[in-house]
C-alpha cells in the first residue's frame, strides 16, 4: 500500500492483512482487538488476551515467530500470543500465495510489549494512530509497497 496525506491506502495484500486481523477473535474467542493499523510493510496492533477489564496484561515472550510444532521455549499453547501471531501470519501468507503473490513473506520475528496500565495503553494507542504521519515524515520510507 501507500501512505498519502496521513492516511493508509491499502493494496490487495494490505486489505487481506486487515481482513485477517479483524478475524482473529473469530478463531481465538478469548481475544479482543484494540487499536491497530495495517501499514504498507508492517502491522501494529493491540491484542487483549482474556478478560480486558480483569486482566489488563498478558504473558508474552519477546520475539520469535513460532512454528506449529513449538519453539525453543517449548510447545505452543493455544491462545498464547505466539500462537495467535503465527496463525495470523499464516493466514495472510496463504491468502497471498493463493492470490498471485508467491514471493510474499513476513519478517521472521515480531516485537511484543506487555501493557501494564492505562497510561501505557493510551501511549501505545497514540503511537499506532500516529504511525501514518510518522511514515510520511521519514525520508527513507518507501512511497508504496506491494501495489
């Protein structure tokens, strides 16, 4: 996609990434989605695991996208952040490869952060909302990706 005038214009891959992001709660019923944005070459999003009003944070592990059989940290747990991210990335990849984008691929890892309180949550929400404006301000950001 591209960022134009502070708004993201999604390519067909971006539209698929958006569609599959919104479908996460259909596959993981304990998940609620909060602020998110699909950018031209990455996604930012807040995933709430469990009851959002009684469990404001979730256990996460920095970094590794996981394979279906487990990881260096042990077997994957259904509903864990690595499992959710793995399923999301897999769904988007399958869509891309089935729809004329055989070379599509994700970065091997992802960044996670445990949200500890309302101040942290609001800071992250603002970071996500401001991402398109920052994209345009960066001189090394590509004008468009996968159009």
